[in-house]
C-alpha cells in the first residue's frame, strides 16, 4: 500500500468517525433563522412551524440567540408565543435573556471571536404528540432595530440540554 492510499483511508476513517460522533439521536428539532443585516427589527416576528412527534414532557425546548459585540444592551426581552394549528395561543410569555454580564460587559453563552450564542429554556407545555404548532419570537426592547442579533433559533431535545 502506498502513502497516497494510506492517507485517503486515514481521512476517510476520520470523516466517518466524526460524522458518527456528531450524530445525536436526542435532537428532535433544531432550526435557526438568520436576520438580515445582522439586526432584528421591532416589526419582525421570527416564526417556526413544527409538527410534534414526541411527548412534550420528555423534551427540553430552548431559545437560542446568536449575537455579536455590536449589540447595545446587556439583555434581550423576547415575547414567546406558541400557537396551535387553529392559531389559538397556547403559551404567551415574556422572556429576559442576559447576553452580557451587566457588571463586566463580558459576553455570556458559548462562542468565540465576535460571535456568541446564548440560550434559555422555553416553557413548552400543553402540546400533544402529532400536533402542529407555531412558535413565534418577537423582540421587546423598545428599539426599532436591534443591531448585533445575527440569528434566532429553537432546539428541541430529549433529556438534559447542553
């Protein structure tokens, strides 16, 4: 066997191993909506249409906000709405998500460089298996445009969240 074929086999093995290790059977749903111009206008509602295929009592739901240092505040108020297939509101709550430490200004959450992701657990309840729901997020910061918000996402996962 020559060096070239040995290197190809090594890369192939590493690729397959990384794919297998990165697969997570606990994830039920995950999606992000990128925001145009890295800004969240007050009039924009971020919407996720989900068909539930799980028992909601076994699933942890999290709001995920990708942001950068251009964001002017230390926290983010977000209105969280869950609607059923008829448009009836099932949950309606105001969430307060800290993005920066209010004393030091250090970004919270995970990330590197100038981009970070912060998450907060969502109180998803009263949802039945097989039901179609719409989850909506609206920024409530009294600012027309929130610069520095790159994306808003949601993740539903069985068991304990990371």
